[in-house]
C-alpha cells in the first residue's frame, strides 16, 4: 500500500495531551492514531448522512407486560427481516427483557428500524450502534 506524507502542526500543550491519550490507548506512533481519528470522522459523517450500508446492533430494554409490546416488537422485526441478522433475548427479571438485534443494511433503513423500535410503548430505552465495513 502506498501512503502520502502530510505535515500537521500542534500547539505544544495539545500535542502533549495527545501523546498521553494515544499512549494510554496503546498506539506506538502518532500517524496511526491520526489515521484512526480520520477514519472515525469519515465513518461518523457517512452514518449521519445515512450513506451506504452499515452493520451494528440495536439494544433495547423493555417491560414485556406493557400493552402489546412483545407482539409489536416481533411484528416489526419480521417486517425488517432483511436488516436483522440475529437477535438475542435475555430475561432481566420477571418483567424486564433485554434484546440485542444484530443489524446490517442500508443506513437509512437500519436507523428507521431502530427509531421505530424505540418508539414502541413499553420500550424503556434503546440504543443504535452502527459502523461501516468500508471507508
């Protein structure tokens, strides 16, 4: 792989803090740390703009006794079977369930699925965490 060299200027205090941070994270050089920061910014930008495909998880916690939450979740998941690769269901206590959906597909569709799930009455909290497999 070819690389291009670029110069980056830092104030001394900022560079010192950056060195401490990347050292704590296990980086052996500044170049790889900066490349990772650039990759992260590009991925986040594309996800925010709902560009391309993503892969990740939708994690929810819900009270299965509230309304028709279980049936609504199942119906929604079946409707989005092309975006859901796998699900894991954990019984937290007598009323509370944790569900993790492994998702993959068009960023806009995955976000819509996560938003629709979080909006169901009985879902106490939900979190969508996605990334891209390519940059």
